[in-house]
């Protein structure tokens, strides 16, 4: 887990200052961040990414793993199961938290989790999902637009020897 630990503590400032990249939305600097979960869902040798629709709260048009805010009183694993079911119709179980980073705009703390795929057929269920794809790790960099930190964290989590495919 050495590679993943490095991501979890990487200062956000280094992620937010990538050249030619601007945050897809902005927030006041003094606002308390909300917590959100990010699901790393694998099927065979592929990982699930969705394209966010105009109905999404932010990052419209971006390719991302399934993600969403925690509801009051909800644990991260509970939010993960709910978000994946609501957005793409899959049943998953949270396996391991692999990283926590701030979103580029500072509105969210993003908690990345690997998941075990339990069942269902992936399809856009929520109006927040415009499209979805099961991709090999080498295909992630071809997505556009995509957050490079998502690609890095997902790739590292899937490359870990103790991370069997879901």
C-alpha cells in the first residue's frame, strides 16, 4: 500500500496547480468541505467510469468513477452502496478505503474505496450519469475530460497485489 499512502497524504495544492487545468466549479474558501465517496468498481480487468451529465452538481461532462455525497447519519460504506445503486444500478460492497483527497475546488473531501461487485447490470439509472464505460487501466488516460488524480488513484488501487478483481 505504499503507493496509495503517498496519494492519501499528498498536499492538495500540488493537485490543484496543474498547468492548463481549471476547476470545473468554484466555492468560497472558508466553507467547510462536505464528505463524498468515490467507488472503484472492477469487473474482470476493467474499471467503471461514468460521464457526468448537466444534471450533476458539478464536473459536468467529466469522466469519473461513481461518486456522491454522504447523507446525514450515513457511513462511507453505506453511501458507497447507495450511490452506486442509484447512479448505475449495481450492487456493491465496500472493501477498502485507499485514498482521501480534497476536490479541486475544496468543496469536498473525497474518500476513494475499492468495491466488490455483487450483481446487477451497469446502466445509467440517475439523470446525473450521461454515459458509462468499463475500461482497462491503460484506457483511462484517453478519457477527456478526466481528473488526473482520479486516474492515478484508481490505477494505483487496481495495481495493488492485494486488490483482486471484483
